C-alpha cells in the first residue's frame, strides 16, 4: 500500500480486524487510492465502517469483526454522489446493475466524503482521481475539539508561550525604548518597596516611648526627615509611574500599529478562496476588536507582569530578612492563590475564545444589516433584523456574564483565603513582640508587605483574564497573517511582456467546491484582439472562466495559457496589470470622480483622465455637476446613477489600457439611451483588445466576433450570432426562450397600462 502527499488525507490507518478483512479480499498488487472511515451506521447510531478504493475495485468493510463485507468492481460503478442530511450526510455509490451502496457520516466528515465521491466519479470515467492534499478541518487534529472556524487554530493546543514570544518579537525595532521602560519599571519597584521600611523606623525610633533615639527635639527632627523621605519616595513613584505609562503606551501603540498593518497587508494578498469562506464583518473584527485587546494587554497586562514579578521577588527578600519564621506563615495561602489562578486560566481562556467567535458573528451581522439597509427597508424586514441582532447581542451578553461571574467568584474566594495569612502574622508576630523578639515597627512593616504581596497574587486572576482575551485575539490575528498568500512571485515565475492577447483553455476542470466542478474539460482558443461573447444559463461557468483568466482562482486540472505561457508560471502582477474589468455592479471608492478614474493609473495626468472620460462618454455628465471631476461619489458610488457609475468604471478601464478586457454584464439594468452611450464607450474600449463579454441579453452580443455557448461545464457551440441561429441548437433555443419571456413581460405591461 503506497501513500503519497497527494492522497495522504484519504489514507487512514486500519484497525487490525479491518486490515485482516481487507487482506483476505484485496490482492497485494492492487494499490490503495482511498482508505477512509465513516462514523455513523445505517440507523444514524455511532458506528464505524470503512471504504477502500483501488484502481480496480471498491471495498466496503464493517468495523465489527462479526459483520460482513462487500466489494464492487470499478467497471460496475455508475457514479457516486453525496447528500446532506440533518446532522450528517450520505455517500451513495450507484451500480450499473443492482441497488446502490450507502454510507452515512457526521457533518464533520462531509468535506472529506464530498472529495471521495468526486474521486470515485473520475475513477469510474477512467480519469485520474486528483484528490486534494488538504481538507477543511472543523475539528482539531490533535485534541478533537471543534475549531472556532474551519481550518482555524485550536485555542487549547496553541502554546501560549509561543504567542507571547511572537508578540515580544514586535518589540525588537524599539528595543532601546523597551530597555528604558524596564529600567524605569525597576526604579519604580524599588521605590515602592521603601515606604513600609520608613514607616517601621517612624514607629520604632520616634513613636515608641522606649526608643533610645534621644530627647524630644531629636525625635522630632528624625520624624521630619523620615516624613520628608516618604514625600520624596512618593514624588519619585509618581514620576516613575508617569514615565512607565508614557513608554508603555507608546510601545504598545507602535507594536499594535505594526500588527494591524501586517494583518491588513496580508488581507490584501490573500486569494479569493480565503474570502469565499469568511464574512467581511468577521475579518473586520480581527482588525479592530482583536488587535485592540492585544493593545490593552500590552499597555496594562505586560507591564503588570514585569512590575509585580519584581515586586514579589523584592517583598519576599525583605520579609525573609526581617523574619524568616513569619515569612513561612505569609506563604501558607500562596499555593491556593496561585493554584486557583491556574485553574481559572483554562476556563477563562475557553470562555474568551468563545466570546471572540460570538463577537465576530455579531460584528458580521451588524456590518451586513447596515450595508444592506436599503434592502431591509425595501422588504420591511426591520423587525426581523432587530430579532437577529437581539439574538447575537444576547449571545454576547451570556458569554460576558459567564466570564464575569467566574472572575467575581474567584476574587471573592481569594480575598477570603488571603485573610488567613494576615491572621497568622498578627497572632505569631504579636507573640514575638510580647516576648521582645520583634519590634512593633517591624511587625507593621511586615503587615504592609503582606498586603503588597497578596495584591499582585490576587490580581493574578485578572492577569489570566487579560492574557486569555489578548492571546485569543492574537491567535486569530496571527492565523490570518500566517495564511497562504497568492503565489504571486514563485521562484520560477516568468516576467510577462506586453501581451498580444492570445488565450487558450486546455482541458480545464474547476469547481469552487472540488466535489462539484463548474468547468469540466473546457477547451477554447481565443485569437489576439478577438471579442468573445460567453453565453449560457446562469451557473454554467461564464464568470468562472474570466475569474480563471484573471487568476483569481487556479484551475483544479488542465491549464489556462496567455500568449502560449501557462498562466500559473508568469508573474501575477504583470498579468493583472494587463487585464481590465468592467462589472455589472461597478465598485467605486468613497472619493471624487477624479480619484476613482485615476485609481487604475495613480500617476495619470488630469488631461489623460479627461481623455479617458470622453472616450467613456462620461465627460459630459461629469462637468455638468457643480464640482465636476471633484464630485464626491459617496460610499460605493451611491451618489451616482447606475449608468454614471458604469461610465466612470469604463473610463477607469480605458485609463488602465489593458490588453485583455472583461465585460461582465456591463450594460444590464440600464435604460436605452444610457445603454447606447455605454455600448459606444465599450466599442472604443474593446477595439484592438482581446475581449470576453458576458451578457444575459443575447442581443447585446451581436457585435462579438464569436459566441461561445457553455453547457454542463463544456463548450456546446461556437460561432457568430448568425451561424448559431442558423444551426438551431442550444443558442437558438436560448434566444427563443428569451424572446418569449420578453413578449410575455411586454404583454403584461400593456395590460396594466389602462389601470
């Protein structure tokens, strides 16, 4: 049995009893391609059975030694499919003759069995399986816990020390300021340890009637010096706190700004597949909420750790020096305090990780509902959105209450435990004073140091709270930063000179879900400067084709070639700089008309922008506005009409001067006069460029050099508009259907006119 990197996720180790069954059925010469286990039985109960696939046969093996097994020859397999069920799914292997074989599995295994079904289908057709090397993971591979997000990090398995070291790495550019912060912190800690000693001197050398300091005048002078010393110490502490706070805020802000910039830059270069699986609001929460929690920890939590670690070490040193016997009583509650802190660590970490996930969902819903406020109002769904908001808000409230309740119980218990140390010191210290083994000043200093010692230990629970929130946020941020970016600059990438515009699709297979391919062996060659109209029903793969040309996605199988070069072997930046896009819903940034047109070429002069606007039939409407080219377009261009937005987008594409042009429903949903202007602009733009045009209104593609009709992921017909109509095939049927629908709509409109 061989295992390769390509199919490793689909080769699972067999239990001994199942391995014995397979050994009896499978010849040693047959190589195993798939070997996976299900986790549900026929009745939905938890049970394990196995599917083993070789080049020749499929084996179905029960996990129990007493149960039987079966097999099917690959030549007898008609196909395989998966079906989603409540809480799980079903894999059905269909035979050419006889009933199908069904295997059930839980939802966790759904991605794996979707790939298995596609692999079996390809095997049955005599094709290569081409199984993926990685699968989406909804559970941690180490501990089995559900992940907060698919393919995300498991909070329970991430090493917190590694996260802390990685955060500390952002300090390196500012190491001098970090050293200064440490020195200021050490200075402040030393000053903070002095007041109890001074107070002890005041009690023993000034206030104690039995003190041998001297007469009243001498005592009064010493009292003044000691009080002045306390004042100087307090002033030094104030200065140290100001300096420490100043440096901590500056360093934390710089570090988080760098993290936020690195996160944003990574988001810019991540492939579209990454965004297909995530909501925009959830990603925004990582940039805002998660980084803010990291900043809060760096400003408050990290200095707290350093300061109080020094404080605890200093206090224990002073206590041991003054009375090692009493120090033992002081330390009695410490194990309970520290142990309680460590126990709550795990609980709070899980709580705040769940809080992060719920906050992301809350933020995503908030972003979506506000962005789609027009649609909400159009369908009067305000009440529904409010209910969904209340649900998300209540989830946040519940998890926050759970966390705060745990912290409250912890602090209450720790306050009770800490009081025992003070009781012990008062009792045993008082006995030593009565036996003249200890002075009252030393005991009072001892009591002061006890509270100074217990306070950091008591706030150890709050430290775990800070760290849990900050590390959960940091891990989510680092998860994005560590995500694989687009392979823009592979070591063997080739520079791409100015394109001629020859494009070829060779046996291209692609699916956004590999188990459900959209393109299936697509073949097409496009000549330089040719205008290709892509035609077909919705979902057949028209937009998918142009996504592959732009390399927003890479083909699962086959290749896309530009001027004879495989598209994956050229520099991504060089490729996209020579491609222009005009979409149905053209996206405009919240800025001026000038800025939006110039977005394609930031260094363009105003004259170049005006020429592009004239070519796009946009100059007239722009100068008719009060602010002309300085007119603000609003968020997503909402201050412009649909036709105006399209013409600005076309001007932007003209200024870009691409060699390959993609028009995706560029003239849909426009009135006749506006469409005419846009068609004229597109005609100028497409001249001399290789153009791919997608349009549902087939009449708008009459000017295309060739129409490519796509059906079932393949090329069904190719030809001019007249040739395809004469052929009376798929295209002619589409045109006929569209004409019939238009006629029905027209008749319906005329009937309504009198009303």
